[in-house]
C-alpha cells in the first residue's frame, strides 16, 4: 500500500454538511474563483487522473457548495488505489517545487482573461490603461489590448 508524502487526507470541511470521504486523499482542489495557475493545475490533474485506469469510486470528482455559497472543486483518490496515489503525489510534489504543471495552459488562460478584461473595460478605462503603459491613447479603440497594457490588465485579473 502506497503512503503519499505530499498529499493530505480528506478532512471535514467548514460549513459543509454532506458526504464524508475519510478514505480519500485530496489530489487537487480549487475554489470557484481562483488564480489561473490554480485553475490550470486543477484541470491538468483532473485530466490525468481520469486517464489513470481508475474504476468505480477509486477517483472522485466532487463539487461542494457550503452555507456561504463558496464552491470548492475536488479530485479525490481512494487510499487503496496505489497507481492513482503515486500519480497524484507526483503532481503535488511538482506543484510544490515548480508552482505550475502546465505553463502553456496557464499562459493561454491568462491571455484569454486579459482579452476579456480589455473588452469589458470602457473607452475611458482603456485610455487610462494606455496612458499608464506609455502607449498612445488612440490605441484604446483597438479590439485587442496593445502590447504595453497586457501586464497592467493581468494585474487586475
């Protein structure tokens, strides 16, 4: 039986009244609103755990909403599923060491967020961003953000 070094066991959640998973380790989790790195890491682990040959309830993908309407998404691995635990433990160690499992996916998600942010900003806000970035304010009319404004927009996300 494999004993994970970097995973933590399921613990009863605050404000949670539902099924308990005491025989499971948490391979990944994220809140409804989280950083692009957390979203990409969660999705990466979820996809790979789906492909690891789990049967039945060896790997669970669960979503919880508590009393304050905070949604949490979990990937849980049963304590008897050695192959899944080894894979999840390897991912957890890599996240601890490097921070990101999929830098390219993170970049794509961040770029999509920057574009959405630019498109949802009014003309006056775009002009302010352009001025702060040292870009001509006339670039505020563009559909895509000018090169100098992307760093400012990613800080807002």
